[in-house]
C-alpha cells in the first residue's frame, strides 16, 4: 500500500506498470482492480484501473502478435476455443472483442493473447476492450473502495437511516442485475455469431 498511496502520480505509474506486467505474464489482474478502488476510492480507482487494464490488454495483444506468435500458433492448433474465437473475430472484428469482454466467458488474459493472434487491428482491439471492461472494472473498483468499511459494517449499518440502507441495497441490486443482464446478452450474441 505504501508503494502506491501518498505518492501521487508516481504511485499511479507504479500501479499501471504492475497491471501491464501482470497482464503480459498471464497473472490474475482482478485483485489489482480491487486494489485500485481500495487505494484511490471509487471514481479515481475505477478510472485508473480501466486505463491500466486497457494498457495491459494492449501489451499482451502486442506480445502475442509480435513476440510469442510462433509458440502460440503451435498451441492454438489443438485448441477449439481459439479456432472459434479466431473465426468470429475474422468475421465480426471489434464487436466480438466487445462481446467477449462483456460476457466474461473467457478470462481477461486469455482474450488478450487469443485476439492478438487474430487479424484484428490494435486500435479496434483497444477501443472494444476499453468499452467492454467498463462494467466489470466498475464492480471490482467499487468493491475495493468499500472494503475498508466492511470491518466496521455493523457500526456503519447502525448509523444509516432506513432510507439510506434502501438506497445502498437498491444500488447493489441494480449493479448485480445489470452485470448479469449484460453478460447474458453478450453470451447470446456470441452464440448467434458462432
């Protein structure tokens, strides 16, 4: 925490570098998104995590395309998921990338490397990734931002009025419902494109 908090823009650069390196090395990055919410609060943490995850995806995409292409091509020959994604991306481009991000049917890092092997351009990949990462990044950053308050949840709930509790509860339910709905729509669209 001390590496990032209280260091201003340098801490944000450290955080972004860690996210990019984690993305390239195929490490789970959702703890970093939670961490952004924890360290910087929801609005700033969300913006920082969205930028970092998009940059990390772009770095992994470029690694797949230019540095690890031969190795990945050999592995992809026997992977049905890769062939299905490659066919869909070749046909529908950035729309499939957006749907893969929204549906979360494949892990973040697997999408980065799989799409890097396809014919889509970097610009379309980055734009679709940025838009498609908004919902899941918002949820993770928000959860990270409220985590310090979870230890004193009993006291916090006692201090809230019934109306405030209702508003918070409705906000949680709306967030979860929208994530489920968006994921279902995206999965249906992906199935139709296949």
